C-alpha cells in the first residue's frame, strides 16, 4: 500500500509520466468520399493511387524520425468524428476547426491559436445552384430565393457555421456530397460547399451546377489528433504537424 501511495504521488508531481516519444502504430482516418487528386476512390477502400493526402501523411511520419506504422482507414465523416472522440482512431484529416469540435480534436497551435502554417490547404467556400437557376441571387451581403428556401450544408461543417452566421435556414446533410446530390435532385435550390468538392464530383454532376459570386471565404483544413493520442505523444505530434505543413506547402508550390 505504501508503494502504491508513493507511485500515485509521483504521478501527480510528474504529469509527463506516460508520455512517449514515438508511437508504434498510428490509426489515420480519411473520409469515405472522393476528392481527387487529394483522396481517390470511394467507400472503405482507396483507388490506386490513393491520393496526395495519403502520400503527404506517409512523408510527414517518416520526417519525424519515428518508425511508426500508419494504418489508413476510411469512414463516413460522422463515424470518423465519433471514433476520434472514443479514441478508436488517432489522426483525422482533412478536418476544420469548428466550435462543435473544441475539446474533442487537437489542432496545431501557436500562442493559443490554430497555426495556419500547418494547414494542408486553404479552400474556397461558395454558394452553388443548378445551372440556369434564376430564383436564387447572392449580392455578397444578401441571399434571396424562393419562399421558404433552405441552404444545403453538411452538418457540423464550416459551411454550416457560415450559414448560421448569416442567419440562413439550412437543410442538413451528412456530408457535402449529399448536399450536392440534394441540389441536383431539386430538393434544395442552393448549397454552400467547398469549391474543391464540386471539382471532385463526377463530370455529369459538375455540368449541372453553377457557382454564385462572390465566394464566402476560405477555410483551412488540418490533420487533427485525438486528445488521448496527443497527450501521450506530444513530441511526435509537434514534429508531425511541422513536417506535414512543410510537405503540403512544398507540394502546393
């Protein structure tokens, strides 16, 4: 009993106990939809090649100096977030920082704020309508449409937050691809999604869509860590985020 008491006392004095320099295995989760050339293939499997993001993660892990083995999984976005919260996955990407994810995911920070230098990419967010749509208009300040119209957004996304800031009524979907499907099917007259998602849609879908100008802004995407994984491997995560930012920046330029 005395030994246990001493051990507990030491743990309280040294919060770094339990931290390790390198993980042996890293469970990395990607979304189950295609965003070429960053993520290729749909469902639970990647196509060949799997996409730039997979390559960037491999390179970044190697640059940390840790001989860690990445295990890549694909999940629907909501399930991916749940698995991160339950510590069933270690890294999730690409993901944005939204209010609903505070305390669940850990992002790279500097001086208490998210470090945009570590971003995988900054992607434009725009309103999209069906080609030839004339009932919806966007001035950059005001969005008008048919009576009772709703803006299609992915639940919990940056687009969802942007729509809330503008006070728009929304039609929620599980991801941006489902929002686009609703638009093309005529279930919503307008959607708010990242331009790259539309660019990655099948050509016959893209041809049915038209972007409204101006865009609503740029959102930054990161590789986030689960809280337990970050707490156990803070040194690795610092090196990984730095390396991933360097790899992504070099690839973009």
